[in-house]
C-alpha cells in the first residue's frame, strides 16, 4: 500500500509540474505580425530583436546597465533622451550626451533615502509628456515585482518592451511563484503582443524530463495598438538569433506535445 501511494504521489507531482512548465512556455510563444524583426545593438549579448517599423520612439528607459549601450544607441537617434538606471554600479564613463544615468534601483516603491524608484515615478519624472517610449529591462528577477506593481496607464506609454525574464525555474518552487509568473505574463498580454522569445544560454538551465529548460529568456513585446495583422505563432528560432555566450552550446526554446510533457 505504501509503495502504491508513493508512486501515485510522484506521478501527481510530475503531472502538476509538467502542466506548470507547459503553461509557462505557452505564454512565452511569440506571435508573428506584419512587422519584420531586425537586430539592434550588434550581434553579442545585450543586443535584441525589435520590429522594423516606422515608429519614432520619443525616449528610452533602460533599467539594469550592462557592459555596452549599443542597443540604446542604435534604437533611437542621438537627440532622444535615454535614461539608464542601476543602483549597483557607478556612473559609466563616456556616456553619449543624450544619456542620463540614475544610481537607483527600480522597485515597487519610491524612496530617496534608499535610492529606489518605481517605474511609474521614473516615467513621470523623465518623460512627463512623451508617448511611444522604449523599455529595455534586465534586472535579474526584480522584473516580476516591477511589472506586477506598475499601473497599466504607465505601461501603455511604451510602444516597445525588451524584457529579460529570470528564474523561470520558480515554476517548480511553489504554487504562488507559478501564479506570479502567470499573472505577469497575462498582464503584459492585455496591452502587448509578444513577438519574439529567445533563451539566454548564459543564464543556465534546469533539466526536466530530459529537456533543457532555460532559466532566463529574452522577450520583445509591442503595443497592440500598433499591430494590424496577427499571423499566429511565430517560428523559433529566428534566423537573427545569436548565442549570448558563444563559448557554450545554445539553448532551444522548449516545445512540448501536451500539458504533462
């Protein structure tokens, strides 16, 4: 009896986790629209795919400062303001004249004392009247809190979102963590179309049912208001995808046959 109960418990847990992983990557399947994708920022880590469209961006907010700003330099003309924000580093040297650096952390509350600011306050302070903004966010897991606590009225100010999602293995930790991921993706999908997903091989992976599941994935989202045609699920990988770390094997976007893998 004990052995039978134990086997049933294992099977149930596998079913539960399988459904969670399946749903996670169903949410991360990109759609194909009328816009072709181009790569901005070179061909190394820190470059991303974005739509080739006639949108004139009026500003960029980039939380999480990396080793290069090529993406931010290329995505807008040098007359457009770019705000870099990161509380973990000092101001980078040789910033272009249109770049502003704020040594603060993007969080769910604003505090001058602790050097924290919300995305809503940041947008209001730096771009009080501008629409058609770009958000390029790589903040090592804090993205879930930032997105879930940011008002839709603030998010709708952005035409383009480039977001790296971290710690995808959280689907295995608890029901609340799984629900957090689902809630964030559903919130974004209310205002944006996900048009590209790419596993970041530098972020590592976890194994489930002999599949390598990426812990980190790069995503590109565009405002639904700017899309007229939806052609269904896009093919992956995109022919412009590159390895984030060329020294190790690239990771594929996981494809599952059913809810229980």
